């Protein structure tokens, strides 16, 4: 039977060891006789509770964790690691009210697959001849050159970068996500609302 453990249950050193593979897409193993490099580009999914007991900020049941315990728990997910995660979303606790309020507008798996296949085809055609096949692979130089979004669409990102609330890595990752949102919508290039949506998807934690 497979058990699921939230990410902050792992030691911080273990989690931080993911930083370089997430950045480079490779894992390098060093030994006395030399070093070997292995491909490690993957889709990484991490889950975390708001605190060890899981009740912080829920409003339904009291949190039993001392503040120092909550801080230590969340601190295991370091800023540099979070900066390398393209999407960070809060998932509210499921209640009977939320189930009854669902409008049934969620796409089916088949509908979602059609959207994703179309988006990947658009990205592949756009990047033909570059050596890349997906938005996740493009460089920052391409995003600020041939892959520029609509004029003025990155104003919010640029301000966040100037204020220090967003890193250059975060800027690039936000724009790669904005390109994916544009491809899913069938747009020629990211507009302001794509950039804002991408930034919102990165800002939950």
C-alpha cells in the first residue's frame, strides 16, 4: 500500500537537494573516479498542509500546533525551492456545501486532454527550429526577445522584479506559464490577463 507524505515532513536538506535538478533538468553523481550526469526533467508535484495537524487557517477546527512548530514545519520548504515551483495553489478543505455548490463546469478528462494536446501542438510549431519543443524549455533570453508577450503585458511583473518581491528566475517561470495559458486559450501570444493569471498561480504560498 502506498502512503502519501506531505513535503514538509522531509528534512529541509532533502527538499533543497531538488533545487538543482529542477533548475537544470539533470542529476550529477560525483564519485572518486569521476562524475556521471543523468537526465532528471520531470513533472514534480508536492503537497503540504498549513501546519502539522492540518487545521491552521481552516476556521472549522482549532489548530493544535504551537506557533514555533508551524514555523519550523513551513520553513522546510525554503524560498529558493518554492521559487522553482511553477504553480502554487491552495486547495480548500472539501465540505458538503462546496460539493453541492459545484456547477458541473469542470471539463472531463477527454476535454482536458484535447485542450492540452492542442496547446502542446501550438508550442511545438512555434518553437520549430529552436531545439525546444515546449514552453518549459525556452530560455529567459527567448522570453525577452523572440518570445515577447503583448506590449505592456509584463508591467506588473516588472514592478515586482524592481521591488524585489519577484526574482529573475520567478519572472522567467511566470512568463513560461503565461505562454502555456495563452496556448491553452489559442492566443497568438500572452496578453496582460495571461500574465496576471500566471502570477496568481505562482503566489499562493
